[in-house]
């Protein structure tokens, strides 16, 4: 009987597939807010997102090799996000960081119409400076007309390359091996849920299970021929330094006809479900070993359907 296994590794192998269609959107994360404590302190689940967001931002703009810019951006994001947790009241906090021309724009929507206000604090107080620090560090800042979003900008040095359109470097990874038949689908979901927990991915894990199941089903139905010599289906699950989740499923069929039509749901609902679950889906032939890899990339946070 084929064994099933999950193996955690710290680095991605050098033979990781290159995906033809993999467009990562600008940093845009919707974080579900947990109820705050009666004492007015930020709940632990919410506070845990502060270092995660700093890691995500650093991973995505570190290739610019501008340490001062990275440090400022991290501080500004921390202040805006903490303000949103302390003073917002909506069910989610939405974070968006994007490059606009010669500026880096950081925006946090707390879904509260009250709007944050700067507060005067002592120079050496570690917390509570509110938007005073934002005013000092940023080139410009403001509040949206509906008073739900606070934003700030940083001027970028000249000559910076465009932000990478691919996922950030991999932090750790897991390989799941299941039988290459219908019994493997249920096992893939079970092992996938375990893998997401082991890798500590801070995203919608139920949506990720749905994505993994859909990719495995697609491989079994359309990618594996009856005479395929292997009795296993191998699925790689990776988490990047920017907390993106990457799910790679390889099958022996090197072609994927009408891929675009499949993604929009015109020829079945498999890959449409993947996209509907918040993933960016792509594929690439494996020039070294043959076959192809179908990839889904999911962002951390809450899936916005």
C-alpha cells in the first residue's frame, strides 16, 4: 500500500518550477479582527499581525536595497495598523501597500467612520504616538473622505527597479504524497490541513484546503494517464518569507489546453473554484523531467470573495 508522508524542509530546492503566468498583486491583505479585550488592550491574535506585516513588507521591498526606506516603511505600517486596531470597530482591517510612480503608498482601512487623530506623547514613549510619528516620517499622509482609510506616502529614490511579480523567497516547505487515485483526494485534504498548521500559515486555511483539493482533482482527472508508472501524487506546499502560500501539483501531462477558459469557469469549475478561493493560479511545463506543474498562490489574511 502506498504510504503517505509530510516532510518539512527549510529551503526550496534549486529545481523549483518557473511558472509562466504568476502575477502577484500589490500587497493587499484583509485581516479578520478578533474581539478586543475589555481592558482596552489589543487582543493577542490581532497583535500577532504586527510582526507578520513587517516581515511581509520587508520581504517584498528588500530587493530595492534601501535599508532606510524599508525601516521607515515598516514603522509607518506598524503605526497605521496599530491605530486601526486601537480605534477601529469594523470586522476586518485591510492593508494595502503599492508603488505609485515615485512614491510608496501605505494605506490601512479600519472600516470605522470615526477617523483616527494624532495624539501628543512624550518623545521617549514607546507606544501611543499615533499619527504624530506618521506625520514626522512620511512625505504626506491623510484620511479618506469616508474617514475609514488612513494613508501615507514615502518618496522613492530614483532608479529603483519594478517590484517583483513573483512570490517572495520560500521560508519553509512541505511535500505531501498520496495515492494517485480517487482515495488520494480525501487524504490530500487531510494532509493539507496538517501542512498548513505545521508551516504556520496565517491565512484562510479552509479556503486553502479547497484550493489543494481542486488542484489534486484536476491532476487526477486530466493530467494522469492510465499507464502512468508512478502510484503517487506529489504536492508541494510552501510558505514564503512574505507569508504567501504556494501549492504546486505536478502531473505527467505537459499540456494544459484552454487554460484561460478553465480559470474563468467556462469549461468546468475546478480552477474557477481555485480562483474563487482567493488564489492566483498558473501553470508551466517541466522542461527537465517532463509533465507540468499547476500552481496556486494565496495571500495571508482573510479571503475577500
